[in-house]
C-alpha cells in the first residue's frame, strides 16, 4: 500500500510538471536558431550589465514635516571680508525680540581686500557652481551624494598689519535664538543699550566708509561637506561711501541622511537689494551690510536611497525572460514565413513544369483525333 501511495504521489507530481522535457531525438538544431540564440544571449548580457549600474545608482528623496525644535540655538557661520579697517567696523546680531546677541565667537583679522591668484580661482569656481545650481537644480543632489570637502586657500599673512592691510576679515560663528533676526556689519563697535543697541560711529570719518565686501562663506547650522550656500563667493563693490547692502534670507531646516553624511543643518534662499544713502533725496538708512533672516516652520528631510535587491532581481528576471520569449516567438514567426514563401515558390515551380506537360498531352490528343478523322 505504501509503495502504491508513493507511486501515485510521484505520478501526481509528474503531472504537475510545468517544464516537461522534450526527448533529444525530437529536437532539431538549425543555424538560424543558433544565430538568434547568440544575439539573444548577447542582448541579455548587455541589458543585465546596464541594469546592475542602475541598481548601484542612488537618488535623493525629499520629505517635509513641521520643525518642532524651537528651543535649540541656531549657529551662524560667517566669513566676510569688508574693505574697511577692523577698528572702524563692528558686527553683531539683533533678533526679533530686540535681544542683542554677543558676538564673542567672531574674529577680526586685518587682511588685503585684493585676492591672490589662488583665491581668485577659488572664488570663480564658487561663482560658476552657483550659476550651474540656478540652472540645473539636480546638481545639488550630486553634491549631497559626493560630500565634497574643500576649503579656500589660506589668507596670506603680512608683517605690517597697521599700514598695508586696509580690509578686515570677520570670521567665526555665533549662536542665536531660533527666531527672526538681523545680522549686520556697520560703522563703529557695538555697545549694549537698555532699548536695543548702538554703534560708536561718531569717531569714524565719512570719507573712510567703504562697505565693499566679499562673502567667502555664510551658512546656518552645522557645516556639512557637499552643501554650497547661495552667498558663497559673492562680491559687492560700493559705488558710494554711504552705501547699504541688504540680504533677505529665508532659512529652511534640513535633515540630511546620505551614505556619507548624516546630520542636521540649514539651507537658505536669499534676495538682495542695495542703495545709496542720501537723506536729501529721501533715501534714509544706515550705511553697512544687513542680513535679515527668517526661519521657515517646515523641515526638509533629504534621504539617499537606492533600488532594493528584490526589485533588482525581479527586473533582471523580466529582462531575461522577456528577451528569451520574444526572440523565440520572432524566430518561430520568421521560420514560418520563410517556409511559407519557400512552399509557394516550390508550388510555382511545380506549376511551371506541369503546364508544358499538359500542353504536350493536349497537343498529342488533338493530333490523334485529327488522324482518326482523316482516316
């Protein structure tokens, strides 16, 4: 009974075979079939190789959510060169609550405003990247994934810092509250005031005002390789001594998670305006550089992703199976058409050979009838 049950089970399994084997005696190999097989295998290999590169490639996924972190501090990274001596200017931050933030983290370094050839090349590279980013937005994804680390060339030092160096490099970082504020550089050092703040500008002559500046770097949050801020490399030349430069910045909290970098930082967009201060013409204000920033309530989550392994295998099976079945069908159709054409051609030859024989028979029969009639 057990043997019978095993035989029945084996028979049932054989009947369920979806891949029946054809005896070799029934299989006929042809030159055309071998050619089509070579073409199909080559195409499979090429497409599978290209599909592997698609599997290795990654893309950036963007998600948006409300930023609930409002109690932490916001870091401002500054590297700005102003065409005035360091003792004549001061930089500080005043937030929306009229709270003056201490700028102890900023360093004032006397430098030359003119750039060395290496520094000028670095600036031109930054400006070129900024231009390409405005045209091709997908370039930022490449920078995210590459996480390029780079730093501007070192500022050349000079022994005489009193006469030859007429510009001031303000660099460092400060921490502010996560509210809208105004980071500005203007004439005179800032002093605390019960109702806000003030700058000691009375001792500085108007003829020495020159707010031509160059922004080597300005960012918010943690400095991450691969992120180039919109103002990096910007250079402005003042047409008049009483000149005001204004930058209106919208900060977007960003959480970046790639295979090389995982951090929380901030991106920003900026619009700018500049004008000459002329009280007689109704253009009021204070000469200087003003960066008014506001923080967006939405956070952007940027995540690097790639194709799952199971999806790659499914696509690979689809490529191999699709090409195999398609080439088999095409080969069968071409073979059928060739056989049909050959058959018709052979039938045409047969008819051509058959018609003379019929004509000969008809002529022979007519001659016999004529002979019998004459007899």
